[in-house]
């Protein structure tokens, strides 16, 4: 299938690393593995930090001009995609380009990851909210990366009087496991020795990341009588505030590391710990499991769908430091659990969250979107 692609939230070649950019790149790789021919239609970025009617109407105007430019170029070239695919849209990053080109060339339109906050229907983000909603109305297929996000989209279908089963599905996140296959983590692990080597990875910025570090520090303060040592990977404006919360003789702070060096750290440890406050799902949780580490994490948003509670790790209620401490205490008191969780985590990653598994889910999603488009075409022909 020839697929035209755009990412209005952040172009895939944006220099700033992020989970959003990583997921977008993985989607392209999975599509290519699935035999699809993908073309980046545009790197136009619709995302804006600040709202306001005038500002967003200017973005819409520029987006539609870009769509016209692309359409003219495609016409001159003789190119016509089989489907237009957009990754990640919401009120701060609506997609006006994809629907315009899908209409012009009469092709299916599909969306992967759409967020919808109804409180933004009015106010400074109203133009962006309406733009994102219009794109969802046009979409022949909408995919969420986990069921929590999927459920947040159900009111859209109720308001528009459409059936979600026809267009909405979940395609769980996935990871390219090849980067982890040569690591020592793939080799059989020995039983952990005291102190248990814990690892956490997270940027030290204001907001949810800092809140996660605070929960982790509070949990570990309840476990000072147990043998553990924590390695922290990450940096940011809240570094000093965050590091002060941990006992200095029981942590090693490595700062921010390159992706390759982060991957090298996982197999040096016994257990990954991250409270995951308001975490959509967390690539670090996927990476840790791919490296053969069990996980203690917060039961937040999509996290329960990327790890099996009681099998590949343990989940604690989101934001509850004492509950998090209790889950971690189970492993500290029975270190063999760390190895058992790690082996199960690696197996589950291969079975459920590999690039190949992601390619198969994406392929099924796109075929369903194409099928919906074809049925819609038939229905429209009958009404004429």
C-alpha cells in the first residue's frame, strides 16, 4: 500500500528527542517491514504552545496552503497514495493537511494516536479542537496506543452518532528489539546479589517527571532497612531538587545519557523502578523489559497494558508512595523475583511488543480503514 504520512505534533526529523518522535519513527519502520511504501508528505508542524483564535487560524491557513502545494506537486508527478496516515493530533496539533489531501485525491484517511479534551471546545484552543475533531470525523480509521486513550475517544463517537467498532481500535506500542539482542541482558541472569541494583530513567523537568521522582524517593525512604542501591539516569532543570530527596550514599547519578548508553545500563541492574505519574505508557518501561528487567511501576494510564502485573513486574496505585514501597519490598525480600520478572518481561516483549508484532497490528488497522472507506464509497453511491 502507498501511504502518505505526516506528524503535526512533531516532525520525525525534529532534533529534540522525545517519546513522540520515537514512536513516530517506529511506526514508519513497522509500516516498511509490513511491505508498505511510505512517503513523508510534509514536515509541517501544526503544534503551538499558545492558543488564541488569530494564531490558530493563521496556522490553519498555512496548513491548507501547504496541502495545496503538496497536492499540486503530486498531480504534476502523477502520484496518488492509497491512504493518508497522520500520527498524533489534538487541539494543540490539529491536522488540516491530511484531510484536505485525502479529499482532493479521494483516498482513505487514518489517524494513529488522537487525544481529545472536551474542555478545550471553547476558549483559546477552540479552533484547534475543532480542527482535530474535523479530522477525526473524516477518518476511516482511528487507532489508540492503549485502551485508556481509546476510552477517552468514545465520547466523540457518541456526539457524532457513529459506531466506534467500525473505526476505532487499539494498536499497542512496540519497540525495535534488535538494539537489545546483543546486550548482556539476553544471556541467562544469575540470582541477584545484595544490595539489589535498582535503575530509574527519567528527565528531571518540572511537572509529572518530578512528581514521579518524589514518589520514588518517598517509597525508598520507607526501605532504608533493606539492601538496595539506585542508579539514576536523567537530567534537567529540577536536578538539584530531585537528587536532594535521595540518600546520597545509596544512589549513583549518571546524568543524561545517549540512547545507546541508556540501553547499555539496563543489563547492569536487577530491577527497573518508575512511578510513572500520568505516563501515557513510557518507552523506558518497554526498554527495561526488552533488556530483561522486571519493573515496579505506577498503575497509570497505559502502563498496565505494556506490562503484566504479577508476571513481568508489579504495579502500585498511581502516586501512592507507601504502596510503591510495599511492592518493591516484595522483591527486596525475595530477590529471586527480580530474575523471574525479568525473564517473563523479555518473553512478553518478543510476543506482544516487538516491531514485527507492531507491523502486524498496523497492517490490520490500515486494512480495516481501507475496508471502511470502501463501504463508505458504496453507501454514498447508493444515495446518489
